[in-house]
C-alpha cells in the first residue's frame, strides 16, 4: 500500500528479536526502514537524512527514546515521532514530554502497529499524492 520511496522510518529498538520483528512487518507493509539498537546510533542517521517517522522504544541504553525524540525535534522537526513501550509508567512520562507523539503499548499486534504508523503518516502520505 505504501510506497517505500515516499515513507521512510527510523526504528530504534534495543531488543534484537523485537527489532527484527518490527522491521520485517514494516518492510512488508511497504515502508523503507533503517533499524538501530540504541538512540545514540539513531541520532547521526537523523542528522544525515530525512525520515518521515521515528519509531522508538522508550527504554533503551545510553539514550532513551524520549531524549532521542527531543533531539529529533531539533535536528529534524518534520519527522513525526511514535513510541513503543512495555512500561505503563513510561507511557505517562512520554505523553508529558512529547504530547504530539503517539505511544503504542506492548504487547500489540503487528497489524495494529502498521495501522498506527499509517495513521501517523497519513497527513504526509496524502499530501504527497
């Protein structure tokens, strides 16, 4: 459905199995995906190229997803942000710190993830048609 040349996602997820799982689902849905295991690796990518969406776990080593999202707002303000987390208390903090970002709580079904990504990117995708 989505043209990968028009919709690129930077995925930051420290759990290897989850990262592979999410990346595969997003690629199968038609998105171009770059995946890294920590925020400190995601930041240089955000500085080098444009991503339509930063999809980040909140709890990660070295730089958490909220700090990464704040830095993303500075270096790539047009990039939308979406969080994934398995911690309810962290969801509340993310909602306070990044109120415009969507938070998807684990566990979730892959079709729900793809649907939420398409919803978050909907404005950008329809504007490019």
